[in-house]
């Protein structure tokens, strides 16, 4: 449906797109992601005919866009711009009717206009305020009106430039659910520039990562949203893990690593352990983990952050080999962190450590320091967010302001 072949675009001496090739099939929703200034909007403008490529070609429904009049191109491609501000006091219905402009001839009207406008209003749930001024609407409502205008064009291809950038969470989801439904039920080819990587992964069939005018990667979200790709495109470290609800990739970026010259071994499971590992790693500490179930989110986070980890099958007893491996990592660490609650065999691993910090369970609880017949150990109780300060206190090192 949409075929971009070797497109290069520049503004004066500044190149913006370099030999970009991308396709979007009918019934497919492709997300265009990348940092600001990567060329996403320029690519969309090249597809809808607003910009003519310096080289390469764009075809929509087997028509070369650069050879078409603006009216003809608008019958093939509808665009929802990033800025939905309307300068005049048009009613909602007036705005949606503007989508039929490509079908108005110089001496003829548009016999299908009424039905097309009505369908667009109903599909976007904007019919109830058809007579209201568009200026009186909220940002989310106005976004749906502009989308209704695009639907009234009845084009096979739909482009969206940052459709969720200024919307609250509710309107983000509703807008992209509508686009997803249009793709699935009407077979539209949709290409959207989306700044939120998690949202893009949730709703799109494929993602295309654009960085410095080049396509870095194209494919299913789970293949494209990797720590390496995110790091290259956005110049940041990141962990990419499955969203526990949707199962789609969720990206957690980190700022520049700190300078914590520490090695810390973490014992625990679950989301709080994963968060603890992330906080320590982003602070610049060398982190090791284990023993942890191989399918646990903490193990996945450790893998993403290249933390050496001892894993075991879920619910398996702690065997001698894994216990030895974990003790070796503990011996090499400056301090140990126990993320409560942990099983007794794992707690026993740290009993002979002088510097042990405990992260309280989600309900704030921690078990007693002293078990019957066992020696007590140092136990500064912290949260995942304050774990580094706890480690520094356990080692009698200065606690820095950022800790």
C-alpha cells in the first residue's frame, strides 16, 4: 500500500533523511519511533506529498505521490498533524466536513459527503458535540475531531504525527485503540510517529526506528526494542522487559551511570529486586544477583543490565553448585543486599557478611534480625530507591546527596 524506496530529503545543505526505505501494508499499523530531530515528521511529509524527495520515490496504492496533484494525493493519504490547534471558531462538523475537500470539483459537489462525515463523527464518538466550537474542546476531544476529519477523507493510507504527545493516559489509549480498530476492520495502512516507546509497542504491528535520518531497525516490537537499539538511537542505557500486563516490550531508560565504585550482590526476587538492581546499576555499581528463578523479572532485568547472575529453576531446592556460585559472588562483593521476603536458604547465604542491607517488603515489613541459633548481622532497612545510601552506610562510606 505505502512504499518508500530510497528516499533522501534535505533542507539546504542539511541532510535529514538518507536513503530510507519502508513499506506499510493494508491492514498494518507501523510505529515510527526515534529521538527528536531524527526525521520522523519529514518522512511523513514526504509520504503525503508535502515535501518532494531529493531522491527516491514514494508510492501509495501504486501511484507515485510526487506526480500527483495535492487533491489527488489527498484522496490516497490522510494526515493527522501533531498540532491540532484551529485558529477560527469552526464547529466540529465544519472541521470534519473539511476532510471532503479533495472530492469537491470546480463545478461539482460531493454527493457522498454527508454519509462520509456522519460515519467519521460516529466512529470517533464526536457526533455528540458536532455543533460545538472546536475551540471549546479539550485536547483529547480535539484530537478525535481531527482524526474524524482524516477519516472523512476515506483514504487507504493514514499518517499520524505524534498523535498522543499532548494527551492524558486515557485519551492516549482511546486514540490508538481507534487507529488499531480502523486498521483491523477497514484495512487501512497506518503509519504513526509515536514518542512513547511502550505505547508504540502495545498498539503497533511493527516498529521502525529512525535515528539521524537512517532506519536503524524495522520489525516486530520485541525484535526492535532491544537495549542495543534503544541505546544507539536515543544515546541512553535502558532495560527492556515484557510488560507484566500486556506482554509487550516496556523500556526503562537510565541517565548517565554514576560513579559508585562498589560491587554489590543482590539476593531476592520480583519487581522490587528488579528495581533494586536497576538503581544500583544506574548508580555505577557493579551488581551481581542470585540465586534467582530463571524466569523471574529480576533475572530478566539483570540480563538486560549485564549483571552476573546465578539462576535456578522456579521452586527448585538450592543445590550445592548454585550455592557455591552465589557464595563466590558474595565473596567478591563489598556488600550484600537482601530484598525481602526471601526464603531461609537464601537468607543463610549472607549470615556471615558484615555489610548487609535489607530492602523492606512492599508492605514495609522485614523479618527479625536474629533467627534461633543464628548470629545476627548488620541490617540497615531501606527501599529500592534508597538502597545505595544504605550500602554506603553499611560500608561506613559517606552518603552522597544524590543517594
